[in-house]
């Protein structure tokens, strides 16, 4: 089967593996890109996967917090220059207001009109690529963080045992630092329990294929696979990651300690991580 050079380059850009290895993987997978990527992972040739992926366009991430709800959105444009434009930034803020006021779950005609007005001013194509609203209960609150010039945006939601704890300085500092942590480490899930079972099964198969190359007995192989999975979860699950301000302590432990200091249980219940141009 003829493998196009563009597909080889695409697989190389996605995985970091060598050109020849990418070509061989595509040939073995009969041109199936997803299968070829999996083959490279099983052979240990693919670079460590990053939740952000490769940027496909320019743009900016916006967040807005209100009592009981928050939104994170990605606004795309053609050039980095426009992403820094004052009218573009004003548009993102206006869209965040519209989304929250309408509790929208999809782009509306009003939003499209708002975008079209700015396109007329800037003379560059602009797209509301995606957005998501988060809801908060009586004892929950949000914190957000925008990295750099809007390339990464984070919203984290925490729950406290007593409503007044939402204004506790230590709890507020924790919330901000957690948003900062998420921006830096890009966790894929809150905890192991929140990971898609299909993803776990896929990773288990990859680690088993890698372990089989060692030629160890079956019982030893299973131990190796379990060890690899545990290490992987510690890398991708927020609560198991080393805390950004002190990597010797896990996020889970830091949250518990701040709860004790505040005299009330503190829990991280959800988060959003958006990066401009990431694969979705």
C-alpha cells in the first residue's frame, strides 16, 4: 500500500517518532492513522502524549466567573496579531457575557451576529470554536487563571463544608494555585475514577505490549503493567500529581491540609483546561 509523505509527516508531528518508524507503522496499519499511532506507542517509539496536542490555529482563551456559574471559551482567528487586538479581546468578553446570560449550550444567532460585527472591523475570519459552562452549588466556588496572552485558560471548582470557608484566605490561595497548577501540568482527569474505562483499557494494552518485549514470566509482566498504569495515573490525574508549589506533596494531600487549616472539608470537584488550537 502506498503511504503518502503527508501522512508520515502528520504522524511524526503527532508522536515525535522517526520518519521511517512512522512509515512502517502506517504500512502495518494499512494506512489507518489511529492504529499506526497505537503501534508506535506499543513499540515505545512515540513521544509522551501531551493533552494539548499540536496547535492548529491562532486565538485566545477567555474565562468569566459569576455566582453559581462560570464559562471558558476559545475564540479562534487567523493570526497571532489579531489575537492581541483590543476589538478581538472585547469580542471574547462580550461572548462570555452572552453565553452566561443565556445559559447557552450551543452558538446562537446573536453570538454569530456579534462575531460578524467584529469580523467587519478586523477584516479577518474569527470563529467561536468552543465553550463550556460550569455550574456551582451553594457550597462551591470557582477560581480561574489565564496563562500568557490567553494561550491557556483554566477554571477549577472547589467545594467547602461551610459556606463562609469560601472567603477563607488559605482556601482562596489554594484555589488560585490549583488553577495555576492545572495550567502548568494539564491533567487529563480529576482522579482515576473519572478516567474513561476505554482509555484505561487502551493504555493497559499498550503497556502489556511493551512489557512482553522484556521476555518475563506472565506473573511478572502483570506486575510491570500495573506499575506502569499506577505511574501513568499519577502523571495524568490532578489529585495524584505533585503540587505545583511543592512537588513532594500530592495535590490531594495539599487540599486535605488546607481543609484542616480552614477547619472545614475542602474538595476539588471539577476543572476545565482549554488551550488554543488543541485537538478536541
